[in-house]
């Protein structure tokens, strides 16, 4: 990865030239073709409010469809209706220049003009935020690693940011919640179109304990082209990105690339060369990403002190297992402090004694 290894000194700060009312920013974000570079130029120039008030003086700066929407008043009416819909759905629309908009995200190269939010935003949490991302089609070991590491880092005070997708993202949010910590989920759809559907309950828990966020208008269904936009928000939210598992071509690698471009730290978990979900992370490490093996490695990169590990359960490995929550070998290792050889040997003995049951995916529960 390019750039220095420490995000605190590497992050490029893009200046905010003009403070805009949130309704102006919302109006601009809903203009036809709002994803184009022309809009960023208008906003960066400090001329947005003037363009919305007197579009005829700036016709050469706008596409015809956007210019017509402003002149007819339909652009402002749509923004006002969107504000009413959001209020009715208990969703806040936070403009880039509002006091609660995350400062590190605001100063990236292309910050969202507005964010739709359920939950609590913290403007100054960039230095204490970490993105944890990875494959949807991940291994059981990858799930356990992500959950355990997110739990340890959240317990140490970090905000865990991810995308609410199946697999690693889900495990990251669950781990942070299990620690009683803060987590932020960034969606590639409207907040009223949570995807995947099986994560609706998790999304509600995230909103209660952290924040559920999207830049997309209400009613927007998930589409492939929206996820790179979501990934840039994840990449720019905090100090670093950790990629747990990723194929050679994946959205997690897009997030890592965007993070590197913004001067954020990029870390990756190594894996077996023959594993499809390790090809992307191994390539990141080859290209300069920091290799991390556990929460302690991540914390060290961020200059963070982890809480002292809890003592091993009094009844050994059996005490680290429950009847209703399957756990993988990596999580058992974290909870017991034993070596791999000790854990595998004891698991085999407990299986033979019918005290432990092995589930598909190398997961274990207590009988």
C-alpha cells in the first residue's frame, strides 16, 4: 500500500470552503446525475447556495436535467418531501456541515453531502474508529476471528465500522455489540431497505448502540453500483481498515484501496495460499499492508492498550462453550488462552465423552 503507515499523520485533509445549510446539500444530493464530478466542483467552489438560488447564472456548470429541476422548483420540493419522509421514519438527515457529521469523513476527497442516520453520530470519533471488513463467503475460522477481534477492540474503546453484509461484516458488528461497545453500519441501500433481510434485527441493535448510516435516499433498493459508494464511506470514517478475508476480486479490497488513497492504515489477516478467501488478503500484505494475527497486533498498530485478558474459565475449555452459540477454534483459543494443540486434543476428548458436539464448519457447542 502507498503512503506512510500511521494514519494520524498520513490522512490528507481536504478543506471545507463554505458551510452550507443541510436543505441545500440535500437538494443537491437529489439532483439528476448528482453522482457526477460537476457537483463536487460546484460544492467545493463555495457556489452551491448561489447556484440553487440563481441557476440561470450558472447554466454552464450544470447538466440540463439538473438545471431544469432547479429552475422548475422540483428539486427543492423533492428535498422537502424527503425531509418529511425521513422525519416520519425516525431518520435524521445530517448534512456535511452539521455539528455531528464525522469530521474525518467530511475531509475525504468525496464525502457524502448528506447522511441518513438512525442512532448517534460522533463528529470526533475518527481517531478511535476502525473498519473491519471481509468476504460474505467466509470460513468459519474467519467468522470467529472477526467476531472475537471486534469484541476485544470494542471493549478497548474503538468504534467498529462495517457494512452489515453477510459474513465478516455481520461478525464484526456482533462482536462489537457483544462487548457492549459502539459499532457503525454503512448500508448500500436506503435505511428502510436493510440488506440482507436477515440482518434487520441486527441493524436495529446497531442503531440502538451506535449508528445505522446511508447516503442513499429512503426507498432505495440495494444495487451493485451502490456498494463501492458505501465502501468509500467505510474507508474514510476512521483511522484504519482491517481486511479479514477477501477473494482476489472483492468489495473488501475496494475498501482497502480507497482507505490507502485517503492515507488510512491498511491491515490484513494472512491465510493459506490455496484458500480462495485468502488470496486478496495475502496480496494486500505482499503490497505493503500490515500483517495482523490478532487483536493485540491491531491495537499495537493503533497505539492502543487492550484490556487485560480474562482468566481462563475455571472448568477449562468446556467453560468457553455454550449450548446455543457455536464457536470456532479461533474463538476458543482466544477465550481459553490455550495452544492450538491443547484445544484440538481437548475437543477430541470432549467429543468422545459426548460433552461437546461438532457442527458443520468446524464449529462447536456444549451438549
